[in-house]
């Protein structure tokens, strides 16, 4: 089963919901960055959160960047989504040792850290991107995202994100959901959602038990009549190009570039989001330099 995003709304119009299944996306991230399990879980959660938020954008060519800096051993975690939920990302220190809450349960909050910020940048084609930032709540990422929506966008939100890593360190399951109240929703609606969240429990285990994204939403919102609005595939997608890398080289400035040319005679640049490598020969670097004068 490929990765996908499912969007739904309850028939009463009070609740909108998005779910993602992203085993392929998280496994691709693991392979690109050679992640160890702590980083796989943390970056995986961030990628899925960003993906669902990106998918909510109405603006074509919009993007959402999620940056989590918690002061923990993983360092910064960054995920970027396009407006269809295709994501890319990286984590500063991908080789952090395993921290478990109890055997088999990764302590993502400890690896991310709790003393820092979660920042959301939405680029919707305006001059300046929208930037919202909150103090981290738990470092578990799903809780922090829910808190972000409450504090920065005043939208009551329930969020769960889960990545299960197998004994061979590959991704067994990955998925999550975002459930948001629409204006007019009362206490009874909130209680119904809370009961559903409790009943389903761990998302990664629910997926392991055979649920897909739609199944996950139907399980959490079992007390509602649910209307599925859209389902579409999502993937790990990087938008790097030789042109962009060249621009980055030029922005290094004349001095830096000419010392690079002198010292190495050539340049090999790896994209920070994917495994693409861009090579520049002596002649190409020389030409760039000449173009800068
Ligand atoms: Zn790339």
C-alpha cells in the first residue's frame, strides 16, 4: 500500500480531519540520511505533520516548513511540504543513540528536547511568509503541533503521529492524523473526539493492526458520520536542481568561491534534503567566477 493522505469532514460540519500513511516517505528519509531509530521516529513525525499541514494549504505553489529546536541530542528537526503534502526534511544529528521510555517505546521527547521552539513557516506566495512559533510542550511533536494550532491559529486540534521501527531499523509503519474543530462545535463534540482518540490509542500500533488512513479516521471519529472528501498519494519529494545549487554557490561570494577553486579545484555539493550530488568542474567554477565580476 502506497503512502496517502485522506481528508474528511463530519456530516454535522463541526469537525474536519486529515490522516496520513507514510511508511514509504519515512523509509526514504531513513535511507537518504542514514538515520538511526531515534532520528527516524522524530523526523518521520515531523515529515508527516508537515505533510498534513501542507495539504491543507489552498494556495497553489504554497509550502509549509516545520522547524523543531528542542535543545535535545537530535538538534534541529526540519520538514518542508508542498501544497499537496509531498515532503522533504532532515535532522541535524541523525545518529543519536537509542533512548527508550520502556523497552520498545522510543522516547522521542527526550531526543528532541523540551526546551525550545516549534516554528511554522507558511509560504503562500505573499511577500513575506507567515511565521508562527510556540515554546515546545513535550518534544513529542504531535502534542506540540496540536498546541501550535491552539495557541497560534486558535483552532482546537487533536494530533497523533507514530513511527514504528523494526529490529532491522527499517520502518514498519508510519502514520498519523490531525483533527480540528470548526466554528460552533460544542463540548459534546469535543468529548466524542476525546473518546475516539483514547479508544484508538497508539497510531503506529493501529496501523500495524491493519488500518489504513481512512480506517484510522473512521476509528477515531467512530461516533460521527464521516464524509471522505479526498484521497491522494504523497511521497518524499525534493525540489533541488542544478540551478538552485548554482545560485547557492554564487551566493557564497567571490572570495569563498575562488578559494574553493584554488583549494579543491572542483566542487561536489550534496543536497541537504535528498541524496542528489551536484558536481562542478574547475572550468565550470571558473566560469561562475568570471560571471560574478
Ligand atoms: Zn534535493
